[in-house]
C-alpha cells in the first residue's frame, strides 16, 4: 500500500489517534481499504479492529445481495 501524508488541523476535542481510527473505520466501511490496512492505519491488530468495528456497528463482512446469494449457493 502506498502511503500518502495528510496534514490537517483537528478540533481540540479530537486526538490524532481518534482521527486515525475514525478515518480507517470509514475507509474500510466504504470498501476503499482492506481489513488489514484499516487495522494498521488505526494502530490495532486485526482482531482488535474487528472489535472496534463491532462497537460502531460496522459489519466485518458486507456482502451485496447478489454476493450473498452466490456465497450461499442460492
């Protein structure tokens, strides 16, 4: 994965670590990065990041209806 630097001012109520977690959650949720990439970006192991996903009600596996039918053999 190619890394790009992003520099921005954060609100006082948001730490750099929190911003990394929120960004990694959203990028994973919309399918822009893999689970491993998101975990690395947030500074967690994959298992710990899966727990964080659960805390924010973001599914670890997000199949489209067609993909789910295919996976289930329907």
